[in-house]
């Protein structure tokens, strides 16, 4: 899931997708900005549900070669239901302690602690 860094405002930030499935011919190399590469024909599928966008790179075989999710909302809305509430608070408490790259670490300092709860409370409601 892609989440904006703290301090960013609405309509700030960019996600680029290079989608050139073509006919599945030979590959001449990977572009330096590309994280993933597939060697087959396919399509890109976008699924938008409220504040959530799901992207799927689907090969002609039906296999999902890559995917990501973008959520537009407060960082503290951990379950993506559009509101910061008790479910999000319980998720933070449940992930308490050292946490590498987990969404409950709202301030992304590597630890789920009181700082994250204070950010969640600021977004409450």
C-alpha cells in the first residue's frame, strides 16, 4: 500500500506506472525506474472503491504479475474505511513495539508507540 509521507497535503505526490505489455516479444532491458518487469502480454486493471485505488498488472494467462494499492485519506485510517476510530486504535495497540514497514507505525520511525497513538487521536472522527 502506498501512503503519503507525513506533512504532505491533498493533491501532493505522484505515482508513475509504466505499462507496456505489448505482444510479449523480446525484452531489451529494464528501465532504471522500473521495480518490476514481466515478459508476457497482458493488461493493467484499475479498481477504484471510494478512497482506495487498486492496480493490477494482469498477464494474458490471468496471472497477476504486480499490484499496488493507493489509499487517499488520513494516515491513521489504517483499515481504509474512511474514518479514524476504535478499529484503527486497536490495530495500533495490537502492533505495539518494533515494527518494520507496517502501516500501524504512522510516523514511520520503526516503532509503534505513543507517538503513533497521538497522531491517530489528532485524526479521530
